C-alpha cells in the first residue's frame, strides 16, 4: 500500500517524499495500517515505488494481494492524474462498512466512483463480492486492467479470456460494452469499446489508445462506437476463415459440435450463410457463435414449412446449457439476449418475421451449399446485404 497513518493520526503518502526525507521519516516515525491499525514497515528500495507493508501476513481486512511494483506504480499515476484535475480523490481509502479498500475513490457531486486497478488474476467470486459491496454503498466501480493483460491479435481485435469478461462495463443499457487498460510504463490508456466476440476468446471492437495526460476523467464515460461497416467487413473475413480453416484436432465443446454436425450429415463448408453472424450479447454464451446458431437454425427453423411459427421460449430451451451464469457480468446493465439479437438478424435477412412479441413465423427457406465456392460467394453476398441494410438504416 502507498499510504499509512503516523502515530499522530496523519495519513502519509510515502511516494510524495524524497529518498532522504523517507530515511529520516523511517527513523523518527511509526506507521500504522489505516484499516487494521497494526504497525507497518517502510519499503523504499531503488526499483520500487516507496510503499508500506504489513510485518506479517496479518488478518488485515484490506490486505492487498501483493500485486507488486507494476500495480503500485499504475495506481499512483492514476491517482496523480485525477488529483491534477482538481477532483476530490482519495488513495486507498478504507471503507469499514464493506471492509474494502478501493485503490482510488473519487467523490463527485452526485456520486462516488471507486477505481480498481487490477493487474493480477483474482477469483471471480472476489470480483463479484467487491462489486456487490460497492453497489450496496451506492458507489460506481470502474475496473482498469493492467496492460500486462492486454493481448492484441490484430488492429481491432483482442484475445480475451474468461477472466477479462468480468471487467466489461456498461454504465447504462445503451452504453457500449467497454474494457479499460492502463500501462504505467508507457503511460498509455486503452479503451476497447462496442465489442463483439468473433469467437469465445476473441473480440473485435473500437480501440482507442491515448496518453494518460492527454485525457480527462470524464473521457472514461464517452462512448466510441465500432462502425457497423467495419464490423461486417471484418466478419466477412472471419466467416471465410471459418469455412476454409482446416480441421485441427479438436476437443471439448468443439468436438461435440463436430459430432453433432456429423450426426446431422452436415459439413462446416455446406452450412447456410446465416450461421455465424455477429451479435453483441455473444459474451453471454459459453459456446462458439457458430455452435449455438447452427443448432438453432437446424433444429428449430430448418424443419418448419413457410408460414409455421416458433417461439423465443423454444429457442431458449434448446440452448439453455449454452448460457454462462449471469452473475459473471456484474458491471453490465442491459439484459440483451444473444438469441433474440440473432433472431432479429434473421428477420432482417427475410428468413423469419416476428409476428407477435417473441413469436416468429418462417418466411423463407434456409439454404445449404453443395460446394465451398458457392458457400463463400453466399457468405459474401449476405454480408453485403447486411452492410447495405445498415447504410439504409443510418440514412433514414
Ligand atoms: Zn492492515
């Protein structure tokens, strides 16, 4: 921790003193943990940000997970950045009501924001508990990940593991999904917004990388959208790879899906183009987009004759084991359903029509392909159609 209390009750931020001052302080003053009141020791080596540490693994309710110098440095830089903007900001303030100590607390006129700068992996349960604590106190939590967890695949694509899913923010139902990263060494702040999962562990979205000193606190709440044109163009490439990717050794759910295809006498290359489309709520699923979308198409829509109907309920039942636990997304405000979003796309493509809320009538057949070339052409045409429809929507 960066702060401690002196024997006189003053809070001291060690990093704001020079080396000489620190060695004097160390001789003359006793320091105590503001949360548990136990004595703490000064750590001021040449390579780390000067900080305090408990003497032993005590039972301090605010004991940090020992995240190391990268974390301490980032926390201090974020704190100083906010302080320069004349905000009422506190470093490591202990909140006794919830036994939590956010890295940074910001008191605004009408709300309080807690910033957690997270560089190490922690248990899901821990993330959920901390968020619940903040919500109970009416505090808005913002989690900023250490850029040590930032793994870029392409210009607008990140590799995202299950751990990172917990840190997607959506401050209101119409706010785009947002993930933040900060690197204390390069001083770069990254916002990854309006993200769409192209596969279970890959997401594409709008990436904005800025120097911390070129932005202000309120920039965190700005929505930057990923242009739909760009999304669809990228999706065209993803679909192509999906078709032509040689089948490697697969296991787990991917193997189960391959077996399901086999049982239905279908090949990946012959699947209809409406399978594997972008839906923003894909993050709620624990199976690949092509997996659940193909099951829905083949098992529910394909067997129907034109004019016959089915319900969202039926689809939800079919895919009930494909959903992740909803508690995995403590920072997300909307309850957007990936299945419903997908059905909306199928409606846009003229396959089905929502005749009454959550009831759909089949309008046109779903076509399978005989050759990979025809499938690739079909995919490209379908994406072009979505692009055009989307342009139309923007002009109106
Ligand atoms: Zn303590």
